[in-house]
């Protein structure tokens, strides 16, 4: 037991002297903000501290940081030193020298997972931590603290404006310290980190250590507005009668057009005509309103031939 406590104390002491601690998801870019704080014209260098040696990572000349040969494929020249893509072996201790001043920077490269949620919906970012030799549980977004739970008192400290929006899983006694959103907003998108702390320093990362949260906006109505209902028009009694008259006239026209001409002619001859006096050789008729004169020759008796 004493050996375990000694090892923990050594680890905590090493973490405490690391100076500035920076964390990043594997594969994401990361900037060393302190590298932009060197005075103008002041010579500056950034070294990587290994187990047995120290290697140059970048140097600054006329206000611009330039990477060493081994980092040229992942570092761009600029006013601050930054990896545009991190690899797992980038984790470690770095020493920044600005003139006669030195500052230690510990870079943590952690493995996490992605979570997607629609805007306006609740979300839960998982994190599991064993509570031995731990004083508090902390959730961070980027490099800023969102909330921290004091395990001994149960007090939960929130960053300004987040009280009531975020909470922790109620199953902390089971090692579940997942972060819960009551309602996700578009600005909540980003990288979230979960870790355990003791004596004011980070002791270990949660499992998983980080979550990349992506927020998707719900598709609005394609038309942009809801369809409107056209009010039903009310007709007066006169308008209704006029409508029926049009229907009747239309039906009559269709009927007349559709009657065969022979039937129509016969009906006209039978129903409407005027004749000349009986016995005359002709007659004058009115056929469908038109005067027609017919000449009729008298029939001659047929002579029978003698046999």
C-alpha cells in the first residue's frame, strides 16, 4: 500500500511541474498558445524532452516559427507553433525558451469517439472513472472547464451560465460520470474531455477520455411556410340560379348536336309543315323553318298486256 501511494505521489509531482497542460483529440490540430507570447525580436526555441535526450521541434526567427526537419509535414510557419495534425507519439513534455525564460508544456494526445445529435434534443457524453485516490471529476470543452464535481463534499461547480443546462449522471457511485445536456444547441458542438484530479492536478483520463460532439440542425419546412387554406366562397341565390341556367343551356346544346340528322329531319317534317290544296300536283312544305316546294306528277294507270 505504501509503495502504491509513493508511485502516485511521484506521478502527481511530475504532473504538477509540467507547467501548462494542453490536451487534444488524436488527429486534431493543436496550438501551443505560449509560443506567441515571446517578446518581439526575442530568440525563441521549442524542444521536446525525451527519456534520454532533448530534440529541437521549432525555432522562431523575425516573429515566425519554423519547424525542424522531422516536423515539416505537420507544422506550418506562423506566429505561434501548432501541429496541423497530431499523432499519438506527439504526447509528451515540451520546453519553450524565450530568451532566458523557460516554460514547460505537457501535451496530452487522447483517444475519444464521435457523437452526433440533433439540435434541441438531449444528449449524454459517456465517461467512466474509478474513484480511488481522486478528489474531483472535471469536464472540459477545449481547454476551458465546464464543471467540476468535488467527490468528498458532492459540490458541483459550473462555469458561468451553465448551471441548469448541464448535469452529471446520477450513477457516480458506479463510476459513471457522463455529461448530460438537457437540450443541445448549435454552439455546443466541439471537443469534450473528462478527467480525474487530485491535489489540484490531473491524475488520469476517463474512459473514454474525450468526445467530439457534432450538432446537426433539423431540416426546416421545404416550402418555408405552412400551406394556407383558401376560404370557401359563398354564393348568393341569384348566382346559384344563373349557374343552373348555364348548365341547362349547355346540356340542351349538347343534346341537339348529338341527335342524328335523319331523326331531326323526320321530326321536323312531321311536326311542322304546310301543304298546298289537296289534289294539286305539288305541295309547299316548311321544313325546320325553310320553305320547300315539291312537284308531284300524277300517277298513270299501268296497261296490262294481252296474252
